[in-house]
């Protein structure tokens, strides 16, 4: 039997095939992650690993099978990948292998999706898949927050990860609206409501900014108008009793108090007079910041934050990915990670000019648009490890964008060949 590795490159290019495996793997991962929101029980935690490992295996197998068609710019991510793997090689902390693999899983997903042949049918299929997933997330938000079950909100929100996914879907619909799809604005507006239902502070800001700060072409006037409207609505939401109770111990505070409280999160000293609710983040942050100078530039090693946070607040990670990366991989690791993303943005913006289809361009626009909420969520949550809720779909969109560029280039060459 002749394996695909032995087939000539021309044969693979002339007969493109859309293997459904990446879509199936991504769908399974998403369903496993969100299906438990409709039920209760401890079993939901036992199945959580399938949310990221199934897309890893499915997309990894596709990438190996069709390695000649990979169009994702892996060379941009090679330094960061090597950095993570080197730290894994010398890691001694528990669960270092799992955390390291999870960090790199989205790259595998993006690589697998970049091997597909993007045509009008595939674009339609993916749009339909996103629409279906949208309603799953909306329904999960209703059940998880208690609104659809008991007609009122639960006292404690458990849908923080859902707000993270909402920001990614919002980036998708923002790109579609910028491309002329007016209905997408309605979908985007419903996604903005999710972090309000879940009462997640960073989520409210991150999801709202996806439209005025979209990477897709949108007039400056529209951006400023939307930003002004969002600020107005945001101020009204901020004054609501539910948000005030979440943000302040006293149940009442000003916007200046909130800004001061957020700034205090990055201080290395505990301020007992502060009325801002930090949900334990401050205590964990102080413990980690106090030890940064021990190895500031190179960090303490993969997953070394887990033992510290578990001893303080019974949390597997500090709710701050910037601090976690800084503590584990050092300042050099943070700089490398940031420069890699900046290089990715520049590379994608240059390559997107090669796309002739606006339908395909929205893949990259959505992927790039998700970077801003990702950076915001990194300051208050563990979005880098929430690959099943964010990273996998983010890189799937980028991978499809690069696949569309390769398809456009190949079709152009075929048309010019006599």
C-alpha cells in the first residue's frame, strides 16, 4: 500500500480532498466541553480532557497524513515551541507534560486545518457549523447561569469559560458584519449579553471590544460610534446591583474605585482597605510576584505555579496567564510569546491581501480579532489552557484562512497553465 508520504506533491495538489476529520474532532471537543453545562454531576470533570485531546489527535493525524499541504506558518511559532519543549524536557513539577502539550495543541489544530481545500462549499459548511455552535453556547449560558432553569440568576456564576468562547465567536460575527452581513450584528449583540449573564467582569469588556477593534475593514466613524455606544451601555451595566455586588465587598462603588482595584491587582503588597473584590487573585499574585526575582529572566519551570496556587487557594493555576507565563517561562518567555503573536499578526495581514474571496478572508479576520480579547483574558484567567473553549477554534480559523490562501494560489496557477 502506498502511503501519502510517498505520493508526489503534484498528485496531492491536483486532487484536493476535504477530510472531515478536523471538523469532527473540533466538534467533539466543543460538545464535550459544553454538554456538561446542561447537566450536573462530577462526571463532567472526568470527561474534560477529551475537549482538547480529541482535536489534538484528529488534527495531528490530518497534518501528518497531508503534511505536504500544510500552509500554516509554523516557522513563526518554532522558537516558542522549542522554548516550551525545552522547559518540558527539564520539568520536575507535576502535570508539566499535560500543561505543555495543552499550550501547543492549538498549533496542531491550526496546522491540521491549514491542509484543507477551501472552496465555497467548505466556507458554507464552516459557517453553518459556527451557527450551530453559537446556539449551543447561548443555550449553555442560559442553563449554567440558571436563567432558563429557574428563571433567575444563580448566586455564583460558573460560566467564565463560556464568556471566553463568546469573545471568539464575537470576533467571528464582527468580521462578518464588517464584510456586509447585517444579520451578524444581531448574533454579535447576543454574544455580548453572555458575560453579563455570567457576571464576568473581564468578559464584558473583552466581548464588547471585538466589534470596534475588529481587524476586518470597517470605517473609523462606525468604530467610534460603536465604541461610544458600548461605553454608555457599559456604564449602565456597571451600575446594576448584580455587577456592583460582584465587584465590591460593600456592594457599591464608583468606576474610579474599580480602576483603582484593578491596578492594585498588580501590586506586590496587600491592601486590606481596598473594597474591590479580587476573588483570591491578589493573594496568589503576591505569592508569585514575591518569588519572581529568584529567576526573573528564565522562570522557574513548566507548571511550577500549580503547587503554589494549590497551597494557597486550592486552584490549579493563578487566574492570570501573563503572570503564569512570567513565573514559569521567565521574562524572556513572555517577550518571545508576545513577539511571536506580533509576527503572526503581521504575517497574516500581509497574506490576507492574496485572498480573492471575502468569505474566506473572514477566517483570518476572526482569528486575528480574537487576539485582543485573548490578551485581556490573560490578565484575569487561564485562557491559554482553555484550548477546548478558545485556542483550538481560534487556530482553526487561522488555519482555514491560510488554507484558503494556498487554495487561491493553486487555483491561480492552474488557470494560468495552458
